[in-house]
C-alpha cells in the first residue's frame, strides 16, 4: 500500500514538473519576443499630404438647395433669375456669379458650415462673427455636397478678357508668386474684398510692398494678375 502511494506520488510529481516546465518555456519565449510593431494602418495616422476633399455633387440639385434655403435673400447671382423670386436681395451678402473659378470646392463647403472662417469685415456683425445664418442643423450632407458643387460651377456668362482696378497691397508672398490685395468693387466682376492673387511673372512683385496703393490688371479667365502699377500717394 505504501509502495503504491509512493509510486503514484512520483508519477504525479513528474506530471507536475512536465506541466510547469512547459509553461515556463512558453512564458520565456513570449518574453523574448520583440514588442509588436504597429503597421501604418494600426498607427492610425493620416497619410502624408492628406487633405480634406469634397466629393462632387449635382449642380442642378444644388441650385434647388440654394432656393430651398432661400440663399437668394442675401446673395445675388447674376444671370440665374433669382431676382424674380419673393424677397430676393433683402440683405445682400457677396455676389456669387463669378465665384466658381476663384475658389476650390471645399472653400464653398467651409463658407456654409463655418461662415465666420473667412468672412470679410463688411459681412461680420458687432460680435465679429459672420452675419450669415447657420444651416448645420437643417441641411443634409448630400444637400451640402450639391450646393457646394453648384456654387463652384458659377462663372460669369460673358466677361472681358481682363479687368483693371485699384487697391492696397496687404502682403507680398514671393515664395508662391502671390500678392494679397484689398480692393473695392470691380464692376461686373467682383465685390469688394481682400484676396490673394497669383501673378503672371515674379518680377511684378519686386516694385511693391505692403501698404502701397496700386492699379492692377487681372486676366479674368486665369484669375492671374498680369500688370501692377504703383500709384502716387
């Protein structure tokens, strides 16, 4: 009887050692493995050069959205016939018929969902915020896509190849061949605004500096300044 228990005890002890050794080897092996390296997808970083882009919608449906939300109350769009609708032009914001070639699609989207981001001083209230009504709680995403596409499609029906105007130089950005100008209304082309323009040649920027009064000529198709003349103060 004692022999039996002795043999059984040795067997159980042997099984215990085998199991323990197996777990020990497994643990040591796991500890020896290098930490898991996250791949690009697991790192959850956005790709290099990423920027938000809007899908293109239906401009015809976007025009319907423009009417649905009565945007013509504040915004004139020459050539679109909105002036025939009730209360059109009660409180003008920027005229929009020439805006399409001037801005990327996403600019119009941001102007709708966050109008204070780039609103001109004349379109801001006493609190510094845009006077444009908010539509974020009413407009669907698809409506936003379509109306942005409609606005981006707007361009003058007929226009001279070039227009000239006067303004003040706000900034000169030589690295990107751009000049920022504050100017009044360019009749039949653009409302008063402060805006950056590409220049046709970098040499146009050499003779001007911020604060200068200038006369400038814009290529209306390319929206590029082709001539800048400094005015006497």
